[in-house]
């Protein structure tokens, strides 16, 4: 007999058992995703002989499409496939993409990336939706469940972010991975863990009862199957288009010029159906969305310009321990999130008891101030450089430590604010715009990184270090301004939010 949703939601203790299955499935998928992400820019420069400017633009385009397609994948899951089928299909495409990259990374790079982008779009938005459905709406244990799930995301990102690039660079397991196969192995790890992720899900999905099943169960079987098969075919047709768009970033430029303004126009069109109070909340959501673009544009230098900075300009010791500089760049943030997320949560609870907890808007502003502090530390590394243009990995890691607190102020509350501020009928649109904001953040991250790289063309390693560091000083200044502006306008945004805390 199948478990009912009521039985799942009536679980005893702190966490439902299904949460652990979803935790491990997501953990391995994030290993694959962050492992791949951490390799892209370095691979494009060292193996495909792209300039650092081009690699930054390619990186920005790739990541922008990942997040833009998350919106599309979420839409198909809601309307046709259901969360489970969508997740399974996405996982299959991601495995195909990473296997292609493992077999022939140089010749089939963009083909592998195309499969991975579309696959991630179908996989990524759906597993967290299933976590939400394990709880009743007013269950106070929901936040603890999402916190645990968030730790799983970061555990996967920590392990994958370090191992893949460290193997590719030869600073890990070099004794049994042949030098000419390092990149094949690194991409191969991403495919193996993705298979583990998908097997974890398929072997435990029975315990989910009716959660994530097709939304079209009321429809006759032949019609439903037709729509599902049509979705699979359409997504396969889309892969070569994505490959073309990513390989030629000019197409991505055109797409980004159109999709954002169109989504805002569509939101304003929808707003004529709502009350004034609802529309004011939607305006508040829009302010959060716009500021989040700036946050991710700076934060996501991690996979682009900071990745190249780590490859060229960082020593390889943290507190005297020898580590791969790029592995540290890819995984330090995740480690700090795992260690400090609960502590930050406890600080907010303590402040709430004392009635001094900052509101959501001020927390967003604080996120930017920490971000500015971290980039200022990255800038400050220039004063510790040797004549070879290599500087302190200790100081660089401290920069990520500071930025992590910025992420913890902003990231966990962003999605929650979107769901609270949007009327039920526009939740999918607003969540889509939230993911689209991430896509714009990634896209602008590529442009900013390309600008920094362009300025350091034909420079010595020491000159390159100084140019990159000066670029990070600029970003620190912009983040500081954004944070101050948010804190200053917080009373106004709070008014727009009305009863939403």
C-alpha cells in the first residue's frame, strides 16, 4: 500500500525519513555540478587555449543558461512531467553530458556542456520543491528541514568543488592518474556521482507516496503520454540550440537583452489583476530580485575570474597545509556555510528574543557589506605577493570566510521572501524571475571577469595579480554602495512588504 501524504507529514521526531533520501540525492548532484563548475574556466584557458577574457565570457554564458533553463525546467515539471519525472529526465541528461566530457573533453566540450545545462534545468528546481511538500504549511520543523537540506547542498559542493579540480590540476591522486587523462578523470568523477545521485532517488522514491507525481493524472493516458514524450523531444531539440548559444556568446547577449525586460513587462501585465496591497508586495519582491542580480554578479566571480586568479596567483598552503589553490577557491565557501549556518541562525533567534533582529531588507544590505569586506580582502592580497606574482592563500581563504557571512545573510531568506511576497497565482512567475536574476548575476559575472582579464592582457604574473586585485577593489566599492543603499531604503521597502516579516 502506498504511503499517503498525510502519513508522511505526520512524522515523529525532527526530520521525516524521506528528507535523508532527498538529502543524499541532492548532495551527489551538487558534487557533480560544483565539480564541473569549478573546472570550466581553467579548462578553457589551459586545454582549449582560450584567452582569459573569452573564458570569462564563456563561463558567464554557460552559467546564465543553467539558471535560465531552471525556470523552463520548473515550468515543465509543474505543468506536464511532475517533479519526479522531471528530476529523472534531468539526471539522465546530466549523466550523458558529463560522460561525453569524460570521454572527449576537448573535442566535445560544448556538446557535453549543452546536455548538462538542459539536464540541470530539469533537475535543480524540483528536489527542493519535494522537500517543501514533506511538511504541512504551518509545521515549525520545516526550517530545520531546509537547513539540513542546505547543508547537504554544501557538503556536495565542498567535496566536488575540491576533488575534481585538484585531480585535473594534478595536485591530488597524481600517482595513479596519468597526466594526459587528468581532465578525463575529473569530468568522469562528475558523471559517476551523478549516477549515484539518480540511483539514490529511484531506489527510494516509493517512500514519497504521491509527492512529485504527474499533475496530469486526470487526463487520459494516451494524451498524457503524448505531452510527456513531446516535452522530452522538445528538450532534446533545444540542446543543439543551447550549444550554439554558449559557443557564441553574442547570442547569449541578445537573449539576456530580451528575456529580463520581457519578464518584467509580463509581471506588470499580471499586476492589473491584483489589489493595490498585493501589487505593493510584488514591487518589494522586484527590488529584492534586482539587488540579488548585483550580489550574484560579484559572488560568482568564484567560477570565473577568481578561478583564474587562483590558478595563476596563489601559493598552495593554508595554515601550513599544502592544498590546491583552485580547490580552496571552489570549496572554502561551502565549508564555512556548513560550519557557520547554524550559528548565524542562532544569532538571529537570539536577536529576535531581544527584539533587535534586523528585518529582511537590512539583512540583504548586510549581505552586501560582508561581500564588500571579502572582496576588499581579495584586493589586499596584492600587498603580500612575491616577485613571481604569487600571494597568500591564507589571506584569500579569509576573504571567502567573510563573504560566506554575506551569503548567509542573503541566500536563505531570498527564496522564502519571494514565496511570501507573491500571490499564489504568480508564485511560479516570481520564482522564475528569482532564478532569472541568478542567470543575470552569472551573465554579468562573466562580463565583469572578462573586463578584469582584458585589462591584464600580455602582463607579467605580478602585473596580472595587481590588475585582478584592483578589479576586486572596484567590486568591493560597488558592493559597499549597494549595501548602504539597501539599508537606507529599508523603511520604504518594509512599507511595501506590509505584514510580511
